[in-house]
C-alpha cells in the first residue's frame, strides 16, 4: 500500500502504460484520476479498477495535454473530487516516423506540443496544486532512451524527450530551493510493448514480429519491456521509498543505453 491516502493524476491513462500505471497505483492504495482524450476507453479503465477495488477509487477526466485550459480543468477536477493532489504522472506521448528532411511542420508541432509543452503545463500546474498541501508529493514525467540517444526517424520526438530531462532537473532544483515537499523525476523507457510500439513498427514498414526481433537485439537484457516494467518505475519514483531521489531520469531500458 505504497500509495495509501494519496491521489494520483495520470495522463495518457486510457490505454497502454498509463492504464497499467493506473491499475497498479490503485492496487497500492491510491485514488486515481485517469486522464486522456478517449472518454470511452478511460471510463472503461476506471470501471475496471473500481470493480476490482469494490469501491470508487478511480475517476476519468478528459484531458488534452496540449491545452492549458484542459490541464486547469483536470487539476481542478482532481482537487474537487479527491481533495488534494499528491502524484502527477506525465505519461501521454506521440511520435511520427519521419526523417528530419521529410518531417512535416504539422507533425513537428504536434510532437512538441504533446511531449514537451504538455509536460511543462503539467509540471507547472502540478507544483501549484501540490506546494501547500503539507504532504510528500511527486511529479514523474516520461522521457525516453531517445532523449539521450539519436534516432534520425524521430528528431522532434528525441528533442522533446531531451527537453523532459532538462525540465525535470530545473523543476527539482526549484522545488528544493523553495522548500516544497515535491520531488520531480523522469523515467526513460526503452522499447516497450504498447500501442505506440505497434505503431512504430507499422511506420517503419515492418511486421510486429520483425520489429520485435530487431528491437530485442538492441536490449542486452534479451527482451523488450512491458507496460508493467514502466508502471513499477513510476510507482517507485512516486512513492516515499524514493524520498531522497529528485532531479533524476531513471533509465528503464533493459540496458539499451549501456552499449
């Protein structure tokens, strides 16, 4: 029960890694606000969690992370519904496979708006919502191995994920200097079985099996990751077990960046 009496808001939680994180946090005792754009899928995840818990411990709130007003609504919904915010997981993300010479301005702007600007909105409003509640709080954002390495097919994605690493450090220092009980960290996943992973394979013109074979070879641990691998990393950084950890980016990549 590492999340007992805590409230967590998780973005991109209607499917994949975000949904798995919502389930795990609820099992660990958290009240969970599931955020995303797919209302039907988000409501289904919340219903599943509530049925397992035997009580209402999860709620769906629509959120477009590229909209500041949408973020404000989600934070207000969380505070009004659950009374406080202890944990924010910036999990939502998108990617497009295009060489830099061929990257459309539309795709560039969408990628930056979702993966970088949306994370900034979350960090800023999350700090404002948490700083005066007098409890231990945590913000965890999702970077990527592509935030520390290069991939010519995903230049805007790499740039945005590198920005998440930098923003995490800056926010952690600011919270510490101001005496806020808010730790700010990031997780950098390797290649993870998820809807985005399947889309990456499709964008590269590969079958799921071909893509998995090639990606597995890049991970010394001998497999690609699972949604649960990343959800557990979120849980650790959000919990009091990581009470002396702030400003860091935790590589959860099966050794991908160790080569």
